[in-house]
C-alpha cells in the first residue's frame, strides 16, 4: 500500500519516526516523503486523484493528519489524544456512557477489537483496566502507535499508557486472536453504513469510513463468535452502535444504555 507524507523539511524527523514504526510493527506500508513549502489544496486534490479512497497523510503542526477531499473541501482528522486529557481525568460512569455500560474495575482486562482512533480505549483504560487495542487497518495502526509513543513522553500520561497495548491485526482472524490472552470484556465498534449515524456522530467518522468497510452479515456473526471465544468465564461483550442501527447480527442484547446519538449493547 502506498502512503505519501506531505509537509516541509522540518517534518522529516516525524516522517522517520513513522517509518520506524511501520517497519518495526510489520505494517507493510510504503511511505514516501514530499517536502513542500506550503500545503496547498490544489496539490492535495490532484495527488488524491490517484486513489480517492485512500486519504493522504499530511504532517500539520507536528501531527500526522489524515486528509480527504469531499466536494472540493478538505476534511482533516487526527488522533489528538492530548485534547482528551480533561475527559480522561474526569471520566466516570456518570459522565461516560461507555463506562456505565461496561462497569469496569481496575482489576479487569479488555480487548478493544476495533480500535479506530483509540478514544474509547483510552476511556476504558482510565478505569485502571488493562486494554489491548486491535486495529486492522495499517494506516490507522501506524497513527495509533505513533500517538502512543509521542504521548508516552509526557509523564502525566505514562501510567495510563502503560495499561494500553496496541496490536495491528484482524479481530476476525482466529489465528491472530489465538496469540492474545482472554479478557474480562470485549469491546467492539464495528463500522456501519454512514447513513445510520446521526449528524452528531457522522462527521467524525468520514475519514475512517474511507479506510474500513462495514461488516457483512457473516462478519457480524463472526464478530460475536470471535468475542465469545476470547472471553474469560463470566465475561461480557459491549457493542457500540448508532442509536438507529439494528443489533449486531440481529442478536438481542441482555441490556442497552443509550443517549440521543449512540447506544451500547451488552451481551
């Protein structure tokens, strides 16, 4: 897979860091660095025409940023875990629906099988639980590993990040999952057709939708089968869904908690 990094010469060090992560974790990405004096809409648009379904990565303000073109507008999306600091510090069952649904304690272990940008995994780890984040897409996995490495330089984040492990792999691949320990909780946020998301959620999903396909009916059943196989005794599965989406694999959960945009189904 070809990914092209566009930025200025001062971004070269960051690019080299990404390249080391790519090689160390066997992501099999072919990275190319393009030095520009200025990031221009014209350059991005013409370059994206090679494959409009693969967002570019630009190095903007020392941050790897996914960029896509949508109706001649530029949509930028970056992980930016730093912006979640206050939310993580104050996270609790009253403020976080995901924690209300999961009821985690510090002695528990979690596998987040669809890590995405990692925000939900961070909130889960804020409880003191150990979290394994699994990301299938190599581009997103690279950005997760980069963000973890950069934020780990901040002493205030080191304790939290010590409880988080990031793996590039496929949650639906039994051989891969056999390499991981069983967990007290499996957390999944499978991609779903974009028209099922409310306006409050949809904008944050646009770039990720270009990198992942919604699961097929067979995949949905496999998600639940794989989750059950990876659970410890008396473990639980939490599935995040858009409020209007049907239950995963049409299986009715034991319990659901919801707000006006999303819900969490417990199995």
